[in-house]
């Protein structure tokens, strides 16, 4: 069996604006995962047509790369790189009957046993989107993107930004925000209106990502929903935007916030026509939503903007290596493993750090220096105050549930719906905290097993550390009177 590409592979071309050393190329597997490849691996993958032998593939790669690539090199790269990544179908070993008639010598198989066509999907990252569901298919999203893409024409963008300045000045000078908030606090119907429009703004935000992706010439994927951190969240698959240049990717990143501003203009026009102060409040809420999206600490739009500015698409995956590299620099010269130690005593460099250009490494290191302490502090606070938070959520949820029952008994439909929605919104963070703790427990258990593998001493140390952490947390809860 000749080496061949896995079915469904799509070539996304060169990763332009990359912050990685050397040229990088992107391919997308049938399951939607995008894989980065070095130039040599990319040329090797391109030479696999399912017909050429390993010797012919080696000759093609030699001609295209100018490097001395042998058939053994090809076999090694296939079996250790491309097959595990799910980019090449591994050849099955010959049967007994075939082996009896095969001449002696190395057979052009890619491994000792068949490998799956596609590598298994990685586990959901701790700070990744979980429990995803599709809302719009790629075909529907493509249609929405095509219809709304003209809004990214430079003339349209200029008109929107100029109009936005005028609307914001009007909102700041208006007294409608104060009266609007008073009205919302006393009217269940206005609360439902504000929640509905805010949700519509979130959906329109995702349309903006799809339209920006389409305007640049890439194909948007599904629009879906999932659970991110403690709350439900919407997302748009714009993986295909990696085929665009840096400007196209940044346009795609900012497309959601840009569409939020278009939504603000529509709300301002509706408020001017109806005189509704509640719509002015929604304008303020949409601005806050857009500002939140620009925070680069977690996987909001700001994270992807920073990622594309640096040319590094996986910042969180590099946080651990960057922290270890920073600690190694601090440790330099202080003993074994330091700068003055023999090379054999030093820890080998991590390509996820050393493979970055100086500019990208500075950006990623600065981001890690800010984000790592913030995440650690928030996690510690969440663990310490979890009993109080969950008790407060339980009390508030029960109060909203009781209000819903009373409204239903009184026949107040609008109040019942508003209270029911409030109950869901109050209860959701509790469910999110439970999911977060479950995922933390899974990660901690997996890390402990990996650390203690085949070592009684490490097993004992892991048990002591886990017991100590649990005792410290329980002691903190008791000290706070929980």
C-alpha cells in the first residue's frame, strides 16, 4: 500500500504573519482541526498522491526542498509526524500469505500496525468551550456572511464609525440612561425587552465574525453555542480565516465588535423614533458587552486579536513552557542545570518557546506575565469563597423560583416569564462552577497519575500533596465559619 493523505484534508496554505521561526503551513483535517506544519513536512504531505512509492516521494521532496531527503527519512517523518497527526493513512502490515511471497528488504509500510485515519481529538482545555451545539450550519452561516459582507466596505465602515461618535455623544448628554434604568427596575416587560435585545446583539456579534471572514475571501463554519467558564456562550468557527493575511484575520477578530456598533446605531434610531429610554439602557449594555470582548485574559475576541498580532495562534498552550523558561532564566548560574552547567545537565529547550521569533516571544511572555497571576488569583478566590458563592446562588435561585410560582398563581404572565428568566440566569453560574470544579478535579487527577507513574515514592508524594491541599482548603473554609 502506497502512502496517501488522509481523506478530507484541506490545504490552507502558508501561515502569513507568523510569529514562529521559519515558514509554517496550515492544513485542516476532516474533523475541522487545523495543523501547523514545517515547510519540509508540508512538501512531504503534498507529494503523497496515493500512487507514488516512498522512493518517488523522497525524490519529489528532494527536488522541491533542495534538501538531501532519503526514503528512510520519509518513512521516519511519516511514522513519527504525519501519521500521529492524522494527516496520513498508515499502511496495514502485509498478511502472512503476502509476506511469504514478498522479497526480503524493508517494506514500504508506515508503521508496525494500522493507525486511525484521524488522530483522536484532544481533551477540552480547562479554559476552552465545552458542551458545544450547532445553531447554524456552515451553509447557513456562509449565506449570512455573504449577505452582510458589504458592511465591511471601507465606505460603510467610515459611515458607521462617524455615526457611532455622534450616537455616543448623544447618549452621554442624554438623561435617558437614568430614567431607563428606573423603568427597567419596575417593569418586567422592559426587563424581558432588554434581555431579548442583548441576546440579539450577541447573535449579531457572531454574524459580524462570519461576514468579516467571508469579506476577506475565507469560508466561515458553524455558528454554535457552548459553556465557557461559568456561562453559556456563542461562537463562530472562522478557522478558515487562517488562510488570510494578518489584516484579514484581524478584521475577522474585530468583526463581532464592529457589528455590535452597528446594532447600537439601530437601537439609537429606534429610540429616537419611539422615545423609549429603555433602548438607551440597552445601548449602554451593548457597549459593555463589546468592551468585555476586547479583554485578552481569556478566549474572548481580545485574546484572538493579540494572538494574531503576535502571529501565535495558541497562546494558552504556550503558557506552561513560557513559565518554565522564565524560571530557567532565573535559575541560570545558580547550580546544576544553570548557564554554567555542562550542556548534558541542562534541560533541552522547548520548541514552543524557542521556536518563536524575538518579537512574538516578547508579546507572549508579557501576556503570560499578566494573565498567569490573574488566573491563579481568581482560581484561588473561587475555591476559597465557593461555599459562600454557592449558598448565595441557592438563596437567590430559590427566591426567583418562589417569585415565579407566585406570578403564575396570580396569572401575571409577563412577571412569571421575567422571574423564570431571572431564575435561569441566577442558577447558571452555580452549574458553571460545578462543571469547572469537575474539570479541575479531572485535570488534577490526571496530572497526579502522570507524576506518580511507576514510582512508589512519587505516588506517596502526590498523595501527601493532594491531602495537604485538601486540608488547607478545608481549614480555610472552617476559619471563615463556613
